[in-house]
């Protein structure tokens, strides 16, 4: 079923809480809904607005926004230890994590409390606490706007990288994700070697799916502001990856700089640390600020526009580049 809106406020549909409007917004459930929406051809401007948790509107949107509404979760194949689960695009990601934990299925517990919907997970290749969506995604189902047909893309062809995927590049504006299939396991696979996870799990009685989920959730709640209280989109910036020689230069000057090996042989730096050391943590300018407990998070102090947020972000980027010679890029999608 399609629910369509015209000249609709987006204030309650983006976690930053910025007041912009969309010329047209359509909530859809099925492939047939999408065929009907695109029956006359694709409009000049359109995109998917999923949970609105990783987007910043800097202007009114003159085109069509599509929001997935189907929320089914089902086991597609059970091989004993390995279980394949299909989640429709409109499922709240954290509801999917809870569903898996309740059934003793390992693989996404470290991604607890990440806001947004399942259909957005492969686009951003969401990740936290040493895990990424690509670790468990088996395939992605999508509607091809050009042909009106359904397609399936195996994970190997999704171009997954650090907060990257083919859906942000060559398939952007060409497909609409309708469902994601995950590969989960009944065999315990705890990953506790990131931050305070091991300590928080131990404080709850030791390793179990439930304790890991509760530990991750507690850590996130302690560090990240509730968008209902202070508008934000979670981590606004990506952690930069630099070459080995550049990392050596930085560590010689700042030996306490957090750093981690990156899959491509580079070194991942902590953008939050860079922003903090550049003097921005807890700082505000007008109606926008950096969160007091997590420097990666920009917050709407009340009534800020998207233009104000992005201008503030650009000043932080310049400041970090001037102090460290490191470029940090935005994780949030800017429209």
C-alpha cells in the first residue's frame, strides 16, 4: 500500500530535527508499489529517506522521497548452525538485533542500538565496536528503477568498504533496496576487544548474547545523545585512514593518538580524538555544537538549520586539517 504526502514537513523525519519540506514523499511496502510510483518514469530528483538518521537536509527537497514501510522478518534457510534471515527494508535495525538475540543468533549483537532501518544498513555498511554489516550480509534485494524489475546482489558484489558500498556510487539513484538477507550463527562468536565492551560484558555476568547487547547499548547511551533531546545524526564524521608513513609522523608528535590497523594496510585514526584535541569537543557556535561526551557527534541545540550545521562542520574540518594535516570527511549524507 502506498501512502503519499505533498509539501510535507521533514522535521519529524530526520534525527537532526531540521525544519525543511519535501515536495512529495511516498511510503511503500511492495515491489508493485514501486512500479506504480515509477510508472510514469523516474522524477528528475528522488532518493530514499529511510529512518532519517544519517541525513542532513540543507534545503527544501523539490523531488520525491521514498520511505520503506514493510517490516517483515523471516528465516529463509536453517542449516543448523548457520541461519539465514531476511529483513524487509522498513524493519528498525535495532528491532532486528533484538529479534536475533532472542533466538540465540550471533552476528549483529555488536551493532545494537544503531538507529535506522534494515534497508539502510548495506548502503552505509553500518559498523560499531569492531563489527560491520558486511560481516553478515549475504545478499541485498532491490528494485531497479530503470527496468521495473527486482534484482538480487550478492555481498561480494556490493563493494563494501569502510562506510562504503556500491549503493552510494554506481547504483545510487538507480535502485531501491527492498530487503536484506543476513547470515547468522548459533555458535557463540563474541567480539569484545573494542573499547570498554569486555569490561561492560563482564560486569553483567560474562559472555552471552543478551549481556553483549545490553553492554553495547549501555555504552552507546552513555556516549551518544538522544535525538529526541538534542537533534543529531550520530557520528557526523568518518574515522580517517592514513598511510603508514603519515601515521608514523603523527604518532611521533602525538604518541597518545589512538590508531588501529585498517584492512587495506593503512592506519585508521580516531576522528573524535582529532576533533577533541583541536579544541572542539563541547563547543558551540550559535545553535549548533559538538556533543560534550562524544566529539564525533554534532548536535542541534535548538532551531538550527541544515546550512548552519554544515557550515559548523566545515569549520571543524578546516581546524583539524590545520592542526594535524589530516582530512576528515563527513559520514552523514548531505542534501
